[in-house]
C-alpha cells in the first residue's frame, strides 16, 4: 500500500498473503538502498514495516527519478 502527504510517502512492506507488516523486508530494502548510495530514513510505522520517502521540496526532478530508480532496484533485489 502507498500513502502520500506532500513529498512524504511510505511503502508498507507486508508479509506475503497478508497485511501484517514485515520489518525484516523493510530493513533489507533500506540496507540495499544504502549499499547503492541512497540514504533512507530507518523503517518506521506500525511494526517497523514502512519505508519512509521524504525528499526535500527543492529536490530536482532528475535526482528524484534517480532515487526512485535506486529504490526500484533495491526492491527487485530483495523481493527477487
């Protein structure tokens, strides 16, 4: 599920087949982002299963696209 408020959003990682937060998956994606050079907030929210996305309002479009590409790569790496 995705939630948005301005430039703050969250991606809730859930255990397969449920809506139960998966903090291990969220942390693994967070760490994969860091290894790829994208610094993220620590997982937050209910059960620590939410990946928080909150770029500054002044972030150039190209940097946003690059960051989202890294996040996509990290998700693909962790989720297989």
